[in-house]
């Protein structure tokens, strides 16, 4: 089979491919930069009750420094309805399992309240 003839000389096709690759890599880098703060951004919703970075005040549960597995298990219980709640079940159901893993990891990485 004969390959279709291109009107572009080989050097031009290579340059176009290089430009396309560069644009693709730039788009990927931008997407990764936006995702770098995804866990923090998702966890920001929790600040109203659990304090900035999980450093709760008063009677609210402190999330900072807790085990990610423990936080994730609690969130899963809220999401499934196994743990009764007034608001947490509704909030947890609004996140995917991956998003909940990110949130749990974010709070686990925060320094524990002193």
C-alpha cells in the first residue's frame, strides 16, 4: 500500500509535531499544577466545623494529625449511613471515594493540635 502524499515537507511535519507535543506537555503541567492543591481545596469545606487545617476548637472533632485510615473509615461510615449524623452523611455523599481519600490524607498530614 502506498502512503498518502502529504503536502508538507518532512521538516515542517516534524516541527508541527514538536509544537503539538509542546502544547500537550504544557497542558498536562497546568492540569498537574491545578491538582496540586486539590486535597486542600476539597478539605476547605470542612473548615467551617473542624477548623482551618483540621485544628478544631471547642467540642468539634480535631482532624489534624489523625490517621488517614481512621478518617477515611469514619467518612465511609457517614457516607454509607452506618454512622448516624445530622450533616456529615450528606456531606460525605457529595464526594467520590478518591476525593475522600485525598481529604483524609490532607488532614493526616497536618500537624496534630497541641
